């Protein structure tokens, strides 16, 4: 299961750095992206989304289960890509499916952690509090 966490952590890092090429490389060609405005397929949607959304997020909690399910609760911000001015901030949860070392599905849940966990078939007992010698989400 740590492999799927590493893929999601690398994807989140790429998104935070606004590195569309790195994020795209970590996704399946037929990536499914589900958001508040509906769903789309194809990893080519990531670059334009990243350019207009100004999305970055700090992971708060990680959950991992069988079948490639990963949920990350995040402190998210949206910034104006041109000015860097913050446009919004919220705690959201992101649900990922990882298969074959790549993200095959991504869904942001603005309605909270509980909804994301339910959609992924995960629960509180699936929380990952440490991985290796460092807590999940730290860079030290």
C-alpha cells in the first residue's frame, strides 16, 4: 500500500509546484477527474486545470486501503494565477485510485472527509499516521 501513497504524494507535490508535466506523467492516459462541475476523462485536462485553478493544498490526514484507494484530507487554497492573490481557502478531501503505479481517478470532495472516505470504501481505521521513518506529508 505504501506504493500507492508514494504515487499520490508525488502527484500532490507536482500540483503544488504547478508542474503539469510531472503531474500528467503520474496519471493514466484515461484518467477520470471528478469535480464540483462534473467529470472528464483524459490526463490532458490537468495542464489547463492547473493553469486556471491556482490550486495548492497541504495534506492533513492520509487514508489508504485495498484496490488502490487513497484519500487525503487537505487544507486547500486557490490563488489567482496571474497575481498569486488568494481567492479562497477550505478544508477538502481528495479521493484517488491508483493502479499500475499511476493515478487512474481523482475526485475532490468539498463536502468533507466523510464523503470521500465513503466513496472510496474507507473508514477511520484506514488512516495512515506514519510511513517509514517520517510522518506522512512531511518533507524532512
